[in-house]
């Protein structure tokens, strides 16, 4: 087991009992996932993990097929078994598929950077090259709804935890972010819906976060962003700007909307979360081949 998978597996084991405290977060996520649902459509959820932020029986009722993707296959299986442990029909369960995959293609390289610090420069160069290509998982698949659910922060965290002291950290984080946006776009059918839900700051650096009323969250979040208090690479304003200006992502999009921020109660800590949803035109062209990451010093 590589270090990134081991770390993610431990994280999922520690958080597997977080179903109850995630209730409000799950309600917000589900509202976005169900908004484009139809019994004829297919849904893909990237970063499913323990499935604590999605309700699988409800999704199985709403979609023809639900494909869950995560690096940690055991966590997905636990989540599916837990949610279908009652009297769910076999037809419901059969609609849920799981795919184990590295959604950046760099987890092994990041593990090598930890195990062989003397080779970190050459490993970082290999990481930069790999991030200019799409990940292998789901290369030929297309979906009516594609959702990344609090995954991008985990992908970035894996980078900052392993090569955080390297001079190329910022460019790697930007490349991870761009690759992920391109993956979402790549997986969308013409006329499909894309959803990016991400946490971007926690109560560890914003201790007042758990006590902020929902109607005051937008103002509070603006204050945090102005103070540069957000996870590296996950400033929602920068994400929105990149979605609007990255030609490979934006080509064929007809709508981009963002949600108001909300609080995800994770138990030991809380996170501020925001969501974006975007639709492609039915005549949208297929996505182009990957492009080198665009540089932006405002992460």
C-alpha cells in the first residue's frame, strides 16, 4: 500500500462514523446531486469515500446508475454496505457501482517523494509531467451528472503534506487543480451537469466558524478570504475565475453558478464548503487534449 492510500484509508477509518454529524452538509450535497436527476441518467461521484455525504438509496431511486470513484475501495464498500444493510431491494443495490482509482495519477510518485527525499527534484519533475495528462480512471466514460464531493482538498492536501517545502509546490497545486477541472469536464456528456463541491477552510484556523449563523456565512467567508485564511489552492474566488477563463474547461459551457457557503460538521472540526455547478450545451464539442497548467500566483 502506498503512503497516500494508507493515509487516506486511515482518515476514512477515523471518520466512518460521521454520518449523523454530517446531516446538514449531506442535505446540501444531495440537493445539488438531485437537481439534475432522472431515471434515464447516469451519475458519477468522485471522492465518494465512506459515502457519509451522500444518500445512496435516494440516488439509486433518482438515477439509472450511480458510479462511485475513490482511491480507497474499502471505504466505498463499507459505505455501500452500511446504507443498504436494511430492506433495500436488489434492484436498488445493483444500480450502485464502485471504481477504485487514483484521480490524479500521482499518488505513487508522491509516496516516492517521501521514501526517497534525495530524489525529490526528479520526482517533482515527473509529477509535473504526469499532471498534464488525464488520470487513467474512467478515461472512456461519460455521465449526465458528474460530481466531485470534497475531493479536491484531499488531492491538494496529499501534495502539501509530501512536498510542502519544495520550490515547485505552488505550480504542482495549480496543476492538480487544473487537472481536476479538466477531468470533470471530460466526464460530462454534452448537455450534462458538472458539480464541484469543496471545503476551503477549517475551524483549526477559523475557530469562530462553528458559531457563525448561516445568514452571516457569506460575509464571514469574505473576511477569511481577505485575510488569506483558506487552504492552499482552494480560494473559491480563484476557482470561479479559473472555470470562467480556462478555455479547455469553459468551452461548451452555457452556465456556471455558485452556492452560498455552508458548514460541514466533521465531528472533531468543522469546514466551510462551497459548491459550483455548470452545464454543457447539447452541441458542446468534446474536450480537447490536456494543456500545460496555467500559472496564477493568487492561489
